[in-house]
DNA sequence: TATGAATGAGACTTCATTCAT
DNA sequence: GATGAATGAAGTCTCATTCAT
C-alpha cells in the first residue's frame, strides 16, 4: 500500500485503477444514452467525454477510437445476455415440459430486453457498422443455445443443434427485440406468438426424431 | 407510332423526363453500390454524383439531401418486395397444400434477397437511421401478408391475421435475410429450417381453429 | 385598341410590353418584401421569381443580375422621394415662415417613410453593397434640396447650399428614418426633435447672413 | 516577480491564454480588413483564417460562426467609442462654454472615425445584418451621452436627456461618419457644420429652460 | 499520467446564371 | 421571346484524434 503514508496526508486519493474503472463505466453509460437518443453517428466523442465528466484525452486512453466505445458496449451486453441465457441451463429448468421451458425462456429474454433497452440501439448500430462484431456476438449466443439444446432433446446431432440454435436465436431474438417498440397490447401478443413459433418449431423437430425428452 | 415523322429530323431528342429518370436511376444504383461497400456514412454525395456521372447540383435537384437517396432506395425495394409477395396471391398458389405453399413462399423470398443483395444493406441503414421509414415499409409488407392469410385459412380474425403476418414477415424475413451472408451449406439448411419454422407455426394455428383449409 | 382584329381570334392576348411591365413590377414588389424580411443576401432569385410567378429565365431578361433588382428598387424610391421633395418647392409652401415650412417638410418626409417602409431596407443594403448607387441617390436628393434652399434664403452661396443640403438630407433623413423603428411615443418626440434640429440649424445660418427671408 | 527563476530555465513558454488572445486579435484584424475591402458577404472564413495564419478549425473554436466575428468587431468598437466618449466627461471639459465643448466633442469623434476607419464598414454590415446588435451598441452610446448631458444643463429631465442624446448620437454620429468618405474640403466643412448643428440644437434647448449652464 | 487546445481534410449543400429547347 | 433544368465552384462548419505541456 505504498504511494506513501506520509505524503499528501490530507486528501485521500482513490486508487488509480478504481477511478479509471469508474470513468470507463461513466463513458459507456453516457455513450449508450447518446447512441440511443440520436444514433451512433450523431454522437461526438467530445460530447460523450463532456457528459461523462472525463477529459477527452482520458477517453482516448481507455478507447482507441470512437468505434471501440460501441464495441465495448456490445461486449458488455453480450456477456450480460449470455449470463441470462445460462440461467436456463439448470436442472430445474431443464426438467420442465418443453412448452413451459420455452415459455420461461421467451419471457426471460423479453424481460432482458426490457431491462436493457440499450441493447437494441447498440446492436442496431453494430449490425450495420461492424458486422464482424455482431456475428461474433451472435455466434456466442448460438453456442450457448446449442449447449442447452441436447438437454432438451438428446439425439440431436451437432449440426442440427447449430442450425436450430441459429434459427431460435435469430428469429426469437429478433421478434422479441422488435416487440419492444410496439404498443403494449401488440407486444404482449407478440410474446405469446413468439412462444408458439418456438415451441412448434422445436416440437416438430422432436417428433421427427426417434426418442424424445 | 414514332415520335414525329417530320419535325426535327436530325438529332433525336430524348424527352426531358426520360433523361431525368435515367439519372435518378443511375444515382440510386451508384448509391446502393456505395452503401453496400462501406456503409451509408462512408459514402459521400460528391462521389455518388461523380460515379453516376451527374453533376452534384443535379443530384440535389432530385434529392433534397443525402438521406433522401437512402429513402428512395428503400421505397424502391419495398415496392419490389411487395410485388414479389403479390406473386403468391394467385389462385394457383393458394390452392397448394400449406406446406408446399410456404415452401414456394420461403424460396421465393430467399430468391428475392439473392436477386437484390442491396436490400439488406439499405434496410440495415434504414433501421438505424430512419426507424419511421423502416416501420412504414414493414407495415406495408405485413398488410400484404395479412391480405393473403385469410385465403389460407378462412376463419382468422383480423387481429390474428395482423399478428401472424407480423411474426411471419419479421421472423421469416429476418432469417432468410441473414442466411444470405452465410456459407452455402448453412444457407441451404437455413432456408429449409425457415420453412419448417413457418409451416409449424401456421399449422399450429390451423389446428387450433374450427375449420381448416 | 386590339392588337389586330383577325389573328388569334380566340383568347385575347395582353400586349407584350404591358405584360412585361406587370411582371417587372411584380418582381420588384416581391423582391422588396423578401429583402425586408430576411435581407438581400438571404433572398434567392429563384424564390423571387417563384413568388412573383415569373419564370426565372424571364427574370433574367428584365434584370441582368440579382444586384440589378436592388438597384431598380433604389431607383424607384429615389424618384419617389424626389417627387415628394418637390412637393415642397411650391410658392404656397415657400412663403411659410421657416419654422412652419420645416415642420411640413419634416412631417412630410416622415410620412414618406411610413408609406414606404421598404425604403429603409433597400437603402440599408444599398449603402453596404453598392455605395456608388447610394451616393448617387443622395446626390440627387441633395441637389433637389439645394435648389429649394435659395428660395428660403436668397443670399446663400452655391457652396453653402450644397453643404447645408448635405447636412439636412443626411441628418434629417437619417433621424426620421431611424425613428420609424422606435416605439410610437419616442417616435413622435423624435419627429419634433428633428424639426428643432433642422430649424435651429437653418435659423442660425439665417442670422449669420445679411438679409433674411 | 519573474515567471519563476529556477524551473524550466530553458525555453520560455508563452501562457496559453496569451497565445489565444493573440490569435483572436489577428483574426479580428484580418476580418476587419477583408470586410472593409469587399464587404462581409464576400469575405470567407477560410480566407480569414489563412490570412490570420490560424487553422480554420481554431477560428471556429474562438467564434461559433462567421457572424460572431462581425459581432466581436462591433463589440470592440463600441467599447472603444464609449471610452472616447467618456473622455469628454471630465471636470475640465465640462466647464468649457457649450460651443467649445461641442467643438471638442465633434472633433474628437471625427478623430475617432479617422483613427478607426473600420468602424464604418463594420457598422454598415451590422446595421443590415444584425439590427439588434446595432441597436444595443447605439443604446450604450446614447446612455453614455445621456449621463454627460445633465452636467451641461442641470434641469433636463430624464426623458429629455434620452431624446436629446438619441438625436445627437444618431445625427452627429452619422454626419461625421459620412463625412469621412468625402473630399477633404467638403469634409472639413462638414465637421464645422456638424458642430453648428449640434450647438444650435442644444442651445435652443438651453434657452427654453429656466436655468442655464 | 492527464489534459484539452489545436488541427485540417473534407462533408454537405447552395444558388446565380446559362442556354438548349 | 419564353422556359426552367442543369451546372459546379465555392462556402460554412464539423469532429475524430493528437501531442505539447
């Protein structure tokens, strides 16, 4: 615990690293808000720094360029969503009947989008601006999904699991994501329909295979 | 039925309007290519004009600003896709068994995306930059879809048709659209899976209702 | 007074020249309004033509360039103001006591500015943009004034008349002109003060010379 | 009290602020010259920056837009003229006979216009382009004048002082200002006439009131 | 390490004027 | 003569990023 015990005895100085972390978070929060408000292109690094009360020079010490802020935001969310997905990879969950399981999953994901409205804004920009990042993100989610699937239905081949996960992540994800922006009534119905879509899809797969869950 | 037999025998003069239309088309084509290449933000009006061999001033006579070019591109595609959708609103099509019908539809839409790879790039930008336009575009497609549905299943309520169309347009559209960027093998499988998704979804609806097709 | 009795028996066509005059007037009126609204620089020839319902090409047949419109406006006003000034060069007027004469003059000029609020806008631009034109305009007014002065006081030398006219035109003109933009109360007082200024100035001259009016 | 005797003994570093101030001054000087040469509209920010040897980006750090340069110029002159006016608000000056006092004042102002020929160009543009700024500027001068007047004549009401100051500032100011552009002979006479105008105006006021200076 | 003034390429857009029809 | 689409030079201003302090 160096940095001297004597010197500058008055003001306590927060460990540098902690201060940095705080700043980075503040930058990300501000950037997210601004991206949501007017889009990535309209936001300026200067304004982000100003609102985050961080000198522009410091911002560039944390992020090599503007795009990196968006990337960091995306990473933050991918981690978060992945964690949420893993929530559904527990014995209690997996023992539920398929329909119920998917109901939980569908609602859980919708819930996630409600909790993090920034997800939408961030990935809209990402999809357009950095397809690779978007791809990578989805790949992760698909992988997570693929690792859950065999527990729902044992006899799925790796190939099948990948494709099914792809379809689920993209279709279900997209639908729930879009539903967010809709009127409450329609939105509620959309969640139900999304469940219907997912259930019947997976159910059809189940019936086409020898053993079922 | 020539454009005059006697007068102005020498140089043939293209009607003004035709020349303008040609220019507008050229601008749109060039812009589309550039938007696909590096994105909307990276494209410059100056370069678009140059490549389209149209003076920049003329470009601004046709389009009030850069965004208007993107909008026009979107409108062009919405019309095109709508027309394609209407292709499936014929007696011959509608008499097919549901599965076959959806196979045609799925493949037809995929085909469309193959034919017009610009669709993707354009609507990616649109979704981010001009959500209203995107909304309007989807609304049109959903409406068209909703007008086809009752012929597939008579007893659907208006409300149901709207929701189902929404789900189909968004999920199927998104899936096929994304599949475009995938490896051929995966892509082929995705088209099949999309069909499976759509069929089982609609089939579930059918079975939950009194009379069926 | 037709323009031929036989030819083009159907629609009557207004003599070309008359139509042109009308158009020119319309252009000037519209231009004046626009110059007053947002200034000369902000007005565009295209918009002037559009509002005057005259094709832009025609506008350029009447006026070689944009500046010419401003010049024409100035000329229109110079003539008008000169005429108004000549109103004070009548035997009845000139027999009035100096104070009364100047009261009439002051109020008459103020009245003119009220009648033609465009005068202000036009000459503001002119002064800045085309000092020569402004100079010429003032020179005319000064000359007119100088031709009236000897009737008020016979023994003024040409040199004196010129200087006095200069002072009167510039100071009185400016003051009345500015007063236009003031609150009614202040404006009324300014007219009175302008008269006081002019009267005491001329009166001082009178007393410094041998014979008086 | 040197800027440190020990530390950084080598290169002397001009304080940041000083450098900025210098740049701002240079920009203003260059802009003034260009506005005088061809008018505000003809001057370009790019050229101003180039001649001032300041990057265009820096120019825009000091001034939000082109108009702000003109405004700054106006403010600079208003301050200057106000200071000059205050020169006439001293006991020695105020004890002079009215005629002598006004002679000093008239010549002092004329002198000012000679010293700062840019004043004319700047306020010509300002009057047209930003009447509010012009108004504010004149209001300041009028106020200063009004604060001097009671010392010339004690029994003037506030209302009277305001109007008299208005007349003096506008008429005398305008006359002297215009005289600048005239031939030397005429100019000299105009200064004399301006004095005559002002003196007889104020003198008339004096005689109409009970006590005099 | 921290700061923020400095940089300048280049983006979008305007508009007076022309001239082919 | 009448028309108005066409032209393109040129203007203002932005902003991601750097680097001297």
